[in-house]
C-alpha cells in the first residue's frame, strides 16, 4: 500500500489514526498548495482530486479519509477505534456524521471562501460572501456540541474513536486559519486539550507545518 499524503487536515486524520494504531504505511507527498492534486497523474488515481488517497497493492485507489480509516480498521482491528460491537460502531459513525455535517464541513468551506479564497479561486466554485456566515454557523454548532459533551470523556462516551480524531484535527486546523473556537466552552475545551496531549496529535502534524501556518 502507498498513502498519498499532503499538508492538509483530512490527510492528518489518517496520520493520527496510524499513529494511534502503531501502523506504518509508506507515503508519497502531494503538493496541494501547488494544485498537484487537481492535475494528472494524480487525477488518474483519484478523479475526485482530493487528498488523502490509499493506493492498494492490486492497483485500486481508495479515497476519503473516513473510508480509508474504516478499511484499515477491518485489517487491523486492535486497538479498536471504530468499535468492537455493532452498537459501538454505529455510535462512532453517529458522532462522525454529527461533527462532519454540522461543524467540520462548515469550517472547511468557510476557509475556502475566506482565508483560502486566493488559493481556491479558479480550482473550485468559491463564494466570498458566504465565508462569514459559514463561520457563524460552525461556531454555533460547536457551542451545540459543547452541551452534547456534558458527562463525556470522549465523543462516544469513554471510548476514544475516529470521531475524536476527526473533530480534533479540524478544530486544530480551524484555529490556524482564523476560526478558533470559544475556549470558555466548559466541555469542549478540556476535551480538546486532552486530545492535544496525546502523542498521536504531535506525531501527526505534517513536517512542513510552520509556526503561524496552516495546521494539517
């Protein structure tokens, strides 16, 4: 297998997952800042033009971070980061859907339309007037999630899962692109700090990350 990696939050979720599992997969860097992912030969492997992607030994290419992590979980179930039972796995997926649809997708698009506008104009449709509104929506949903976290050590209760990795990486990215969450939130703040203290959080940062730059 070969991981097509990049300095970006979605690939970082896979790197953090691999660090938690103690797995090593050879990788090749894709320069997303130069738009390499939107050009050939990358598009022959992943026509969606996004990172990361996992090139399998039989030539198939699997894209989308969560799909890649779930595939690897099937191959390496210990320690479990999705769940041991059907209800645990369903609960993890429930939280993944909540944070992705309500929070992280809004963070992502707000970056496209605001701080990342110059980078993405000409690559994807961008709507500059939508940026501030998407930031407000993301912050509102973060506050909503803070209430949902009451009494939880992790999103899925006492289990550290893919959902925690996904949310942590995107909130860390958001902080680096002008979208910090309110550190007065009484449940999310200690949750975030506890995830940041895990060895996998530091280990998953891309080596090209610079102080004051995009964290991914």
